[in-house]
């Protein structure tokens, strides 16, 4: 569908002109007929072409109904600017032109209505005034047609001009984009239920599809579709349609809400924008309260400027908008700002980042993400962002900002030269960034081996932290995984080392560790402290403590509390018993049932279970627990965590165990 919106001052003949073009009376409310002015949006259609429908959105011209005009003009392809020949250019004419400019409407035609009431000289003079008014705007050079709805003068020529505009090629807003429809009307039909209508901004929809109402997040299903009053099975971007929805009550939906594809609902309360103050106004002050018009919504918002106190009239700057309630928006979407009393348009622009974080006004660092989001081509912006050294991109969040489908995001990530990290591989790094960070990790481990040849390797946390870039944990672990897969690094317990590295410990130290392991076996399934081991092998307690700290994370002896240790085989046996109990009880096991299986004392068992909870081997809900299915992976994660413990919190002075070694 090709959508045309009227624009112009009140009583300049917009509704009469649409009626003359289409034969449809768009003023349908009793109050509209009584007062002779449009109050709400009206719609009419040309359906005579087999492959194309042309729709007309007739908007109110009164200044009190500019919010309604904005709701109707936000998704149009073409503007029909209406100026009465007897009145000429009026205040609402200028404001509507400013709004069309801010909304990004770049094509249009001017109709001089009531041409039968003036002479040719007046028409020529007014045409010149309008051309001068449009000069310097995207609508400059728009054709001007003198028409009369009363006697049909010029109507056929105007209709041909509008049809020529509809024949021009438009950008594809369907492929790879999620469904988005801004709701401008909602009503109920007996026997059918709730119906909403609006223009599809992007994507497509079919009968039976599941959608999400934003910002509430309610899930709905499409039970019926109408396009230009005709039942259809499918509608696409650019169409204006009505959707009969299942799962939605009328009081749950309002003008300004959105219908979105599932997974695309991420309401925001802070928008980063490119904001322009209209020429001839007073400019826009930092922290000013204005009215935000976005899609079909209208709400108060606060303007936060980053590096200045005012945007002067006619100038632009980056700003943050903080709306009064959550909004659903995407990068590149147009918006309009009106004053606090909603009487005058003061500015507008385009959204840069719809999910903007809170930022300090003193932050002057240019945001590379914003540069990518400004690029009209999402793929080009994504890869340009990745090209910067040290930058990682959350591809899923980038796709949400650009309203990209999961398939399109996956296609971007599948390009060569990208390292994928994190859950589902949604964190992206360039091959260059990964190579530089990986080399730094390798060099750090090599230096550590040179300085500490007697140690098993560098603690995992230190190896991941020693990078030239500030990267997330997922990205750092992805780089380490690549190094492991290539054979450049290896991981033992919680330590990273070069392949083939063996600790060069003094013979006496190695002997002490073997004696200590042998002593630990004497305790069997019982717990023990450093002093117990020291007494068993007749070594100073400090020496035992040093050995335990040095070999932490190697999954031989486990620290279950600041004073107690157990053997690896003992802990794994308890975990295996607990795992065997888990499937038999859907809600998990309790302490008593595990105690009966293991024969351990309650105090020791609770100490062990608290260790399991802390390290993620078990998941606790109330007094019941479940064991994670992959015990080997769980113990590996626990070893990584133990390897990062600092010495001051690793061991506290212990008391002798009550139970003697067997």
C-alpha cells in the first residue's frame, strides 16, 4: 500500500479534497459533521489497481489536534499539502511542514484548494510563495496544482500526479526486519473481539501469527486481517491494516502502543537521539520538560543535553530523552517534540540508541556504537563497529536496536573474520581484536612461567584480566577457548599454562606434597584441617598451609570452609549419591535423605552442602536441593573459583579434628 497524508491549516479543504479524489467521506464522527472540521484520523482508499492500493490519511488541521495529526502522518510515504487559495499560507501550514520534515517525509505535492474563488493572478502569486516556503526543505520543487473540490477543477491532474508518486520504487522494509505496527485506533466488534488498526512500519504479518503488545509485553494472536476494508491472509510493511486479536481485552490497548514480533519487545526509558531545534523558535534547554511524539504515542519527556545547556534555534546536538513511561523504539525512528503545553512544535529528529544507558553530562567520549547505529545499512554499521580494535558487539542487542530478525543477525555473524563468544555465540569480536588480546594472554602466561617456574600455571582470573582491552567475561573466555582449541594454551584446574609446562618444584617440596596427600587419605571421607595434616606428617602448620594454597584448584584436596578440607574422591562420592537421589524426587533431596545414604554426620554434611551451593554443584530452593547433571563440569567450575582465592582468605587457623585418623 502507498500511504498519502494530508497536511494543512484548519478549514483549507483537506477532507473535501480527499472526498473529491476517492468518493469517501472521511469525517464520520457526529461531532465532526456538526462542526465541519476533522477531529480524528480519517481514511480513504483507491483500490482500482490490481497490484497496488493507495491510501489517504486525512489528518485534523486545528492546532488542538496536532497530536492526532502526528499519529497519522508518522508512517506515510507521501504528503498532500493543502493550502486554500483564498486564505494562503497559515500558521498550521508552516507547523505541518515542519512536522513532515522532522518525520522524514521527502516526497509530496501541493494542492491549492478553493481555486474557483480566486483569479489566476492570485493563484500564480500563492504558488510562488509556496515554492519559496518549500525551498531549502526536502519537499523543495514539489509540484503545485490548483484544484476545486466543488466543481472538479484540476482533480484529475492531481490524481495522476499522486499515482505517479505511488509508482516510484520504495525501500524494502520487510526483508530481515521484525514486524512493527503503531496502533492508532482500537475498538471492539461484537462476536469478533478486540480490533486494532495502524500502519505497518516494518516486517510482515499473517493470520495465525503470534505478536507482542508493547510496552506491556502481552502475547496476542492474529485471528483476522483487513487491508483497505478487505479480508486478507497477509500484510506487509507500508500497508495500513486492521487486526482482530485473540488474547487482548479492549481496555488493555491504547493509541500509542505497538504490535511487535515476538522477542522484539524491549521497552526503554532513555533514548539517545540526534535532536534539532526548529529555526525561528527559542531553542531547547537542558532539563526542559516537553511533549514527545513517537509513533502514535504522545507523552511528557525530559531532555538531557550532554555537553551544553541549550540547543539554539536551527542547530542540532546529541541528547537524551527520558519519557514519562516506557516506549518501544528502534534506531533511525523519527520523533517530534512540542512544548510543555503541547501548543507549538519546537524540534525533533531521529533516535540513535533506543536502549541508551545513563551517561554523565561530562562524558565527552564519542560512542562508536552510535556511529554504527546511524548508518542506514545495518550490516555495514555492524562490521564498521567491529573493525575498531578492542570493540566487542552484543549482536542480539544490536539486532534489537535495529529491529533485525534472528536470521539476519545470524547472517551477519556468519561472515568470516568474526570470533563468536558467549551464550549462543551472540558476542562478536573481530579477528584482529581477538588476535591482539590472545597474544597478550599468551605473553602474560609466558612471563608468569619465567617468574614462577615452580607453579602449575597462572591463575585463570589473572590470565583473563591481563588484556590490552576492556572486554566482558564472555569475550575473554571466548579468546581463551580459541587459544585452547589451537593448542597455544592449556587449562589445568584453575590455572592456565603453556602446553608441556611442568612445575619445577624443589625435590623437597614435591616430597612434602606427596606426604601430605598420603596423610589426607588416612582421614577417608572425614574432613580435616591443616593442623591435622601437620600433626600426621610432622611438618610445621605453615608449611602445610603453603602447600595447600599452592595446589589449590587442582582437584586433589578441596577447601570446603575456611578451616576444613576433604579429599576429591570423598566429595565426588557425596555428589554422586546426591545426583542419584535427584531424579527420584522431583523437588530435589533434603539433608536427612542424603545423610541416610552417605552415613555422614549432619554437621559435616551441611558443611559439604553449603560448599556445593556456593560453587554451583547444587541448586537450593528452601530446604531442598538438586544436583546439576554434569558433575565434571561443575567441579571444573568450582576449581576455577578456588584457584582465584587470595591467600588472606584461603585458610584460617584451624583446630584439631575431633575424629582421629584410621
